[in-house]
């Protein structure tokens, strides 16, 4: 993705996050991106597919940044907790990103697909190792619950009702306790310090 296309996607995400909808006028996009209309047209094959492209780009960047942040972790409980907490923290660090996710995650499958990937894999790994205790057929329900709870926590942060630390830790603790982690240990895991998500080239702050 070249620099102009990146700026276009960043601008579109901010507009969608604030105004809603799934289409944006080229004139508004050019103004938000600080580019000419000609540059917009030259760097977009199909302006009508921009929303889908932004969703896919946001989802891929989030997936890659979570992987980069958690690759060194061996404990499935730590990785599940970190996924939740880092997602909620990202809302604090980048409110436009948070509003975009909170607004569209339930209607756009690509934005919620992460929870069926790494967290689901870690749940299965934890179940096999005996770290977690739940029925093997419950993985999909648990990841759906974790995803929904995380999106809810993001909304609490966006609305100013909880800090990112409170909302992220509380949500992660509830999920860990639900899969069989002792209350005291779940609290310890969800209170450890984490570095913020690495900012990859895509959707780095404009």
C-alpha cells in the first residue's frame, strides 16, 4: 500500500468512525486526507468498495499487531488476557480506531474474525494441556463471548465510563475465570503490565 493509499484508508476510517455509513463522498475523503480529488481517483480502483477495503485492512493490521505483541508468551491464559487488554488499550491510544471497531464489528465479519483465530487456538491449547476446564464443544461460544465482552469494554472506554486499564483487566478476568482459572491467579494475570500494541505501517497515526 503506497503512501497516498494509506492516507486515503486512514482518512476513510476516521470518517466512517465519526459519521457512520459505508460510503463516503470523494470530496470529503480528499479534504480529510489532505489530497486532491485526482489523487483519490488515481489511488482507488473502486471508491464504492472502500469500506470493505478499510475493514479488511483494519482487521489484518490488528491481527498482525496482536501476534507481534504476544508471540513471546507461552501461557494460553496470558495470551487470551493480553488479546483482550491490548484491544481495549488500543481504543485509548487511537479513539478513531476504537469507534470504527465498536460501530462496525457486529455487522462486518472481517472485523470480528480475529476471535475465531488466535484466541480460539489458545483456548484449544489450554484445554488440551489442562490449563483450562470447559467442554471442547464450547470454544466457539467462548470466543464469541470474549469478542462481545471486549467490544463492550471498548465502548465503556470510549464513553468515558471506565479507564482502559479497568475495562480491559475486568473483562479479561471474567473470561479467564470462565474457562477455569482461579480467581486470584486470573487477577494476577490481568494486572501485569503490557506494552502497547506495536504500531505497524498500516494505520499508524496519521
